[in-house]
């Protein structure tokens, strides 16, 4: 594992973010704040940055030896933000809307170092092939993607069977732009 000179507090309960941050070799503690994710009045391309910063700012006091890493992912189809579906019906509807179309996935990361905030956003395009009603229902009923923006996980069956191509980072679509996170954490790598 890579030991930083500061402890990372991951402001997320996402199993995918935990997996990816661990995969980068970092140790961390999960401290997910409970924040209102209302984003009315925010432009679709700015929603993920707004929410990532809101999660980081929920940590009022952090120690000198702590870094807060907060992230948020949204799916944008045309000018509409597709968040996490509330139920089966909404998940099926979201996938119907994305079927045979291109959408964008925005993932933002906000790093809080005491009272300093640094936010970056990465964008990837996803092209879905036309999905049948049976495929959509199979995916929703089998994988229950109710905790995923846009009602799908790129790393699951639908990513393998339904995505024709992506333009951008697979990991950004999965929920954490690992290349940017690694770069953001460089200042706290121990000097050799």
C-alpha cells in the first residue's frame, strides 16, 4: 500500500469508489457525510462538482494530518441529469431513454486540505446500442442498479452487453477518475 503523509477520509459509501481507491494502492477511512443532494438551479455539466464540493464542505473540522476526498457522478442525457433511480419503474425508464443514444458521464472529485478545496471534473461519453425491453428488464431485475447514476454500472452486464463504445476513462464512468485522483494526491506522497 502507498502511505501518504496525510490520512485520506473518503466521503463516500460507494463500493466502487472504495474498490478504485484501494486499487490505486491508498489506505483510507470511510467517513461519508449525509448531505442533501438537491441541485436545482445548477447547470447539468456543473452538478457533479457542486455535489462533490458540498460533500467535502460537510467536514467542518479536519485535522492537519487529514485529507477529505469527496466525489460525485452524474449522467447527463441531452440537458437532463439522470440521477439514481428511485425504483424499478424509474430505472427502466432511464435505460429506455439512453438506449441507442449517446450520453455524458461527469465525475468530480473535491480534495479538502484543512480549509483549501481543489475540485476537478472528468467527462466521458458513453454510446449505448439499442436495447430491447427484455434486456432492460433483465438488467434492472438482476442487478438492481438503484444506487447508480443513470441506472447502470459500466462494470456490470449492461456495460459488457449494451455499451458500444466509450470516449474517455472507464473509471470516470465507474465513479472515480483514478488518473486525476492519483495526480491530486502527489503532493502528499512521501519523499524518497
